[in-house]
């Protein structure tokens, strides 16, 4: 089968790989029908995260179950499924509290690699959620988005307390930030301020429900957000980047008593304890428990109430994954969908 392998920063290849097999009785093997490139895949691609030898890539996927282990009872061959980017048993105490991404038996799907024609899914019963049937072709991008970026944006909005009568700021206009806009709108936010300098992303943000665009960054961006909110700052902020500047901007744009939902993978971010103390803001985030939201997200997509697949602005065959990485790295694409046929 074909799969994507990163050999060194900037050196990603589609190669012939061995077919996956059931290892644990809780595994399933799926035929991947669509996968994609995540913004977090760019960290090792750019050399910001260490690349220790050839590594499989990808953690977002939808597919059809081919084979299941003896202990799998909730999904069966032939099921069309969406899975989270973190495999979880969905039964441990942490999972039952709604934090499946921190399951005591968690497996990060990036260690498995789902930018491939087939993939082994650990803890299949807890990780995979069947769709109502074979998805129409036009819903495939949206269902794929549910595997990570939609669920992550949704968690960020929930962690930020987005809802009726709330003003929300979104720091980051990548796929997660844009889908945080969609989530905040769905949760009933009254006003959504998006920090963005890119006209195409601004347009999509407005389509998803943004009411205001702020192009300034850093302290100037914070000042502009406070100007738009009568000097108080927003009730809720989604941080979807993971840099020092984005975290500082998120905290400083939030009013006392407000909430910051942070889902950008942090790189060299530190917090000033005294500033945090006097900000009186709530911080909540981390790896999104996508599995918590998947059943409802699949329903909303299937019923065509939301269209998160609009974040994909480039579709390529798996064989051309290297071009997809280049396009995202050079900001010629917001998010790249890879077809596996």
C-alpha cells in the first residue's frame, strides 16, 4: 500500500509500505477513504520538532472497516467510520469524564500514520464512530474534518465558554481557528472577532459566522479587540496557534472572569505567573477530546446543518502528498485533502 513518510525536514515522500495487520484483539484495520494534512504536521516538516529517522505521517482519517480483532464488538467490517486523532477505550474514568484524548490507554494516531491507503486503529470500539451509511461524496470533506480540526475547534469554543450573549475572539486563522468560528456560531455566540491578515481566510471566517476581523497582531491586536469591546476584552478567546505571541494575545484580549480555550500545540510557550494572576482569566485546553463530540458532529454534517469541509481548499492524490505539504508550508493552501484511490 501507499503511505506518507517524513525522512527529514522538508523531505516527505509517498512510499510503498507493508499492509497493517491486527496486533491487539481491540484493533481494527480500515481502508482509508480520505485523509489530510494537519497544521501540526508542519512542525516536524519545518524542523521545529525533531525528526528521528523516517516517520509515518497523518492522524486524520475516515474509512471503511475491513477487519476487526476478536475483542471488537461495536464496529464491524463494512462500517463507514470516523475516528479521532487519539485512540481511546472510551470506558476508563478519564474517558467517561469526557477527556478521551487523555485516556489511560491512549494511542496518538500520529504514531500509527493515517496518510495511507490502510491503517490499523487501536482501541477500535472506543475510537471509531460509524456513520449512518456510505457518505455522499460531497460530505466526505466535512466528515474528514470531524476527525480532528472540527472537533478541536469545537472543544476550543466549548473550553472558552462560547455561547449566547458572549463575544468571542479567535487567535489563528488556520483550519482549527476557522472551525472554532463555526463552533462558536453554532454554540450561539453573539459576536465573533477573528484575528486574520489573509483575505481568503477572512472570507471563510465570515461565512462560518465571524462578525469582525482584526488584522493587527500582538499588543496592537489586543488594543483593537479591547476597543471593539468597550475596553473590557472578550468573554471567550480561542487560541489556535501555539506560539508565545498567540498565547499572550489570547490572555490579554480576554476580560477578567473570561475564558481562554487553547488548542494550538504549544511550542516554547511560557506564562508570566504574576500577569496570569492579575488577569483573572480561566485557561482550559490541550489535546481535544474529539471522541466526545463525534456523534453530534457527524449528525450535524449528515443533516447538512454545518459545512466544515469548506476549510479544504486543495485536494491531491496521496501520491502527491509532498506538494500538499509544500502548499501548506508556503500558505498557498489552508488545508489539503488527500485522496487514497
